[in-house]
């Protein structure tokens, strides 16, 4: 085998190895990207929950300090509680989506 043939064969083998490595890398990056996007969304929704709790506490405090008799019956309090419940449901949904992505990736890896 001539020197040129050896170089050509080495380059072809290296190219194939690079293609294989790149496809594995892209698959992993895709998985990581999907999970990362969901975790960013989860963090955002959790922040919304904290903000709603702060607003709820503030409203409850203001109502209590004004001597309002039924704080929980107040429309604004009920709306904030409903908003928090919605956020918490979304948090659970995102957590399930992350778990699903992880399970899918584990099945692919097996």
C-alpha cells in the first residue's frame, strides 16, 4: 500500500469516527436541550408561584389590618389562590414532562 493510500484510508477512517461521534453528540445535545428548556420553564413558573404567594400574603395582611371579617371570601384572595393552584398544576405538568423525556432517553440508550 502506498503512502497516499495509507493517508487516504486514515482520513476516511477518521471521518467516519468523527461522523459517529458527532451524531452521538447531537443526540445528547438534543436531549439536554429539551430538558434544559423544560427546567428553565419550570424555574419561571416557580418564580410566578412565589410572586403570587407574596401578593396573597400582602393582600391578606392588608385585609386583616383593615379588620375585614372574611379574608378568604374576598374576591382578590380567591383569585390569587386560584392563580397559585394553576401555577402549581403547571409545575407538576412540567415535572412530568421532564421525567418523560428522561425515560425516553433511557429507553433509547438501552
